[in-house]
C-alpha cells in the first residue's frame, strides 16, 4: 500500500564527531550517547532493514570516537528489542513522590545569626 518510508539523512558536512570516549565526562553520560542515538535511528527509520544498516554505520562512528564495542553492542541490543511504534508515542516521566519536604524539619537546618 501507500506508505511513507523514512530514513536518516546526514548533511555532507556532518563529521559524526560524537563525544570522544576518553573525555572526562561521567561514564553514565558517555554510555548513554549510543543508546540515545540508536533510539533516534529507531524512530526515524521506518523499515527494520534500513535501521539495521544505519545502526551498523553509526556503530562505526562510535568506534572511531573510542567507544568500547561492549557499550555500543549493548545499546544496540537494547534498542533493537524496542518495537518502533512504541518509540513514536511520548512517555511521561516517572512521578517522583517525596515523603518529606526538605524544609519540613527546621531542626536540621543550621542556625543563622547576623551581626550588625
């Protein structure tokens, strides 16, 4: 049938210069980059075959930036298991419930005095 097919587009000037893995950023920050970029590909590529091809290309971009193969492979495995349709619907952030306000017990706050 009539269906719109989408694929990733990179500008000719795109250097694919993702964060170098040897940077001083926290590991959690660096490790989340392949996952988020593969997830982006998952949303954009309408066909699974195209997604796999583009994810393979993107994996090489990450390897060139020094990302460990295990980090790349784990991120790709996680994203590959997500059905594309579920990536297209927004998911609300989890609710954070607090049992106590930080200001609810003033005895934990230091006393402040002013000298005039």
